[in-house]
C-alpha cells in the first residue's frame, strides 16, 4: 500500500471489495500503522481493530417497518426490494433487514427481490428503466424499498412520468432522493450518515497520534437518520455545502467521541 509509506500516523480504509486489499493492509498493520475501516468491513485477519460503521441490517429493518406502516393491513400483493449493489456487503445487509422485517410483520405479502436495478455504476436513466420494468412486471406491488442510493430518485421521476404512488423507502442523501421526499413522491430515505463515519475515524486517528494513547478497538456504530416530510427541509439545508455539513454534523461526531461506551461494541 503506497500510502502506508508516507501516512505512517494512520490510514482510514474504505473499500467495498476489501479482500483484494488483504496483503497491503496486513503489511501496514504489521508495520505498526493504525488502520481504521469505515462503512464496509475490512479484510478479515488483516489486523484492523476498529471499524466505524452502522448496523446496516438494523437500518434496513427500521426503514421497512416505517414503510409497512403505510401499507393497509388488509392489502395483498408484493413488496419489491431493488438494489443497484447486489453483492455489496453493506447493501446486502440492509436488504436482508428489509426482508426480515417484511417477513416478520407482513408474512401475507410476497417479497420480490432483492433484485438488481442495474449496477453501482449505472446511470440514472438505467435505474429508472429498471424500476419502470419492475413495476410493470409486478402490478400487484403495494410498496417498494431499496438499500442503495439511486433508487429513490428514480421513484421521484416515475411519480412525474408514470403515476408512481406507492409507499416507499430508500437510502442515502442524494439530492434527487431528498427532492423526491420534499415533493411527496417518496416517503422515506435512510441516511447511514457516512460523513460521521469518516469524521470519527479521522479524528480518533489524529487524537491517538497526538496523545500516544491507543485507538479504541471494536465496532463503532454511528447510527442512522430517517428522513421524511417532517425533517427533509432541515436536511436539505444541512447538505447544502461542505461548510453546512460540517457545522451540522461535526458536533454530533464530537459528542459520540466524548461518549465511546454508547457506540462501541466488541468486534469481530
């Protein structure tokens, strides 16, 4: 890992495909360089002792529960779960949470998916076309959900072009997702608060390098944020610029760092 030759005080690792990085990460940790993983799991047995993320499975369950509250109790039909990242660990964990919660609360409904709505590099037009096809092929759908970032934007466009109007819940704070919530065409998006993961990991590394104290070890759960019509204007304002994001979120990160026992659990 070339970066380990210069950044010897610490490295923040974010990779959705961690296994190919096993050797360079292991070389860095063997050399005494602290490595903190964020968002996606690091390579197993590579010496990474701190993972800053959230409980993706729990966030998927939480989102699904909110969406199901909007589905009439006597409804029959299907719940479509689509993903632009089938096979991506954090997204798969969110999707599994959705499946588990639908199975628990509404076993009468049929789950379609998790099914691919194109890959992580798909264009917005491709994701839109994928959802258009899914809805046409599943006319009995009573709700849609997605663990990935582009899907809620597609639902917003479908509401304008194809009369989409189903209970819905997606992920991430893309501008199109927030606009769809503001316009009322999407009910919820869940933010995994990725900014917090990066901020907390970097600050913990910096504090450790300056103080000489060892890094905390375990899984640091930053939590998530549910966005709905009730708070979407506040979140749009928070996300307006790097400065507004920092002003709104750095205090939350500092509060977590000041109370590690509330967020740190044993891992792996």
